[in-house]
């Protein structure tokens, strides 16, 4: 009996042990900071920084960057982040910019069009259309996909598919000019924060399963154990906190997870700082649509497509609700072969109440 009890208590093997690379480099924040710059309503932590930076940026450059980083659920420019892991030890932003210029334009275009939730079938059609398989994708297939996308995102997808080389050159130019004008000055202020976050991730990986570490670092996102991965890159970013970003290349067996690193670099822009986690939780709970999501998840785990059907809302709207709930620590998001699976985090309610009590108590 004792042997059976001991065996039952033995944790399952970690399918991802030994394949994780923790990469602390400003290359990821070169991209994420642009996302924060163009979306200050979403990236509240850096809103003051974004206002000050926009005032310093050449207006024509600001306009050029909108296509890659403004609006939608994600950014086309994030696709370049998948190049960083192949740049060796401690790559710098200029290394990434050169890699963008040197990349195969069709390959880069496909990475840009992957939102993190784009289906394998859709990516396969895009790949064929871009000529990566040696055959031609029927235009009707592309048009059918575009009709299902939000209008603005469909416009951008159409432009990338139509001129991948031109889009590649434009992205490289935007990154180079932005780095020279703005980002190079930000790097020294965030290097220590990135190193601390990377060290914490490495320490957690020594004692916890990979999936649990990812969930802790991202505040609720993780990878299912049914993904056939050969490499997982964990990359800290001070600009993405408290959000995260992930890309899974199931064909190559690679995953990139960008997680938030806490930083005091932006406090100078906020004269009366308030606990940002409390703000996010209160905003998330103040929306009736998000409360309906929580009520559904309170009954049990659901996939994203199931939530879309149950709520009878557009997919981008549901994805936005889920992103806000995850960033507030209210839901858990798991990437599986079947798609994104969501569960409610029941412990989050108590943490929110305690944070509110501290605020009202003057703490």
C-alpha cells in the first residue's frame, strides 16, 4: 500500500524539461515598445511614456509605424520576434534589424500573419500563396479567409500577401529609424530589469515543471503537454507587462513566450501611482461582457471557439475580453493542439478584494 501511495504522489514527467531557453535581450522590447507606443489605452503602465515619446518622434515615422503596430488584437511587427532566438548570445536591436532585412521575405510575411491563434489550415494556405510550397493557392481560398477577418486586419493581411518584400523593407526601415531616435536611449534603463526577470525564470525552471513556470511568469497563460515542441524561448519584456505574447510554430516545433518584467522605469510618468493590478481587475470586472465570460468559465473550462458561440459575439470581441481577464489574473489560458482553452482562477477574487482594502485603508 505504501509503495502505491508513493507512486501516486510522484509528479508526472515534464515534457518540456531541457528544451527551454531564457533569453534576456532588448530585441523583444524594440518590438513591444512600439506596440505600447501605438496602443496607450491598452498598455496603461507605459501610457505616460508613450505620450512623451510620441511628442519626440518624427510625425512621418509615427505614421509609417501604424501599419505594423497599431490596433487589432496583435501586431504584424511581432512576427520579427521569432527571429531573435537564432541570433546567438545576447543579440542587440541592431542585430535584429539586420536579420529582418536579410530574412526570406515570404517566411517573414508568414510570421507576421500568425496572430498566435491563426489556425494551421490558414497558415498553410498563406504559405502556399506566398510560394513557399512550390504550388499556387487559389485566390478563392484567400478571399474566403479574408472575409472572416475584421476589416482592418484583413486589409493589412492583403497588403502583406501582395507585397512581402516591400513590407519587409518598410518594417526594417521603421525599426532602424525608431531605434536611432528613441529606443537606443531606453535600453540602459531596462537592462537590469530584464536580467532580473530572466534570472527568476531560470531559478523557477530548476524547481518547477515548465508549464507551471510559464503560467507564473505570464499570470495565467501556459502550454499544454500535447504540443510536440523542440524549443521553448522565454523572453522577458518590461514594456509588455502585465500582458504577454506567444507564437507557436508547430511545424518547426518552436514556441516563443514573451512575458512581462516589472520595472520602475515608468514611475516618473505617474505622479500618483495606483496598484496597476487592482486597476486592471476593476476594469475587467466592470464590463458586463467580461462578467458573462467569467460566469461561463465558472461552469468549467472552455475553448475560445466555444465561448464565441455561447456569447454570440464576434471573435475579436471575445478575444479582447479574454485578454483583459487574463491580464487581470482572472482566467487561465492554455495553448493546446485543439486551440486555446480557458479556465477561471478562483483565487483571484480574494486578491482583488485585499488590494481594494489596502487602497481604501490608505496602504
